[in-house]
């Protein structure tokens, strides 16, 4: 192998190792105040079951003796991508819930007597879909005379 190609190969290995280390840190997420770095590495190890603890540590700290494989970097990229998609979905759902809540408040503010029963029914349907126990307003005559309905 020529000196030039050897330098190129080393540079590529360093880039892959650097990327893998960065991806591991994304997988680890934010470190809690009471969590040691060792605990963070153990937590990452639970997600990367095929990786040994020493390999995770070596990649985390970018040990130059480590030879990272492209398939490992691809695995980390996919894991980070999945996490980002899940986070985006959760954020989208939270934003939708906030919008619905604002709309409910606006409707109740415009005409509470008209909109409150409809909003209460919609909330109950959402609770039913989520598997939450039914809450019955015993003061409402439509609630079945004080009997709960499942």
C-alpha cells in the first residue's frame, strides 16, 4: 500500500470513528444531573446489545486504536434517525393537542352553554379510546340517573 493511500485510509477511519462517537452521544441523549458517565455508557450498552462495553467506551472516547466498520456507523445512523422520527411525531402530537385545547377554550368562551356538552362528549370519547375509566357528571341528567356507563 502506498503512503498516500495509507494516509487516506487513516483519515477515513478517523472520520468514521468521529462520526460514530458523535452518533453514540446522540443515542445517549442528555445526561441527568445524578448520572455518571459510566452510567451513561451502560445505558447506551443496553441499546447496543451487540457491542461490548469496552467497544462502546473506545468509540465514545475516539480511541485511535479502534477500527470502526461502516456497517456499525450505518446502524448508529439508523438508530438516530428512528429516534429523531419518534421525537418529531411526539412533538407533532403535542402541538396538535395544544391546538385542540386552544380551540376548545375558544369555543367554551364564545358560548359555554352551547359548546360545553359537545366538548365534554368529545373528551370522553378520547378517554374511552385511550382506555381510561369513564368519568360521569352526576349532575347531568343525561348521565343515566347517576349510573356509570362503561
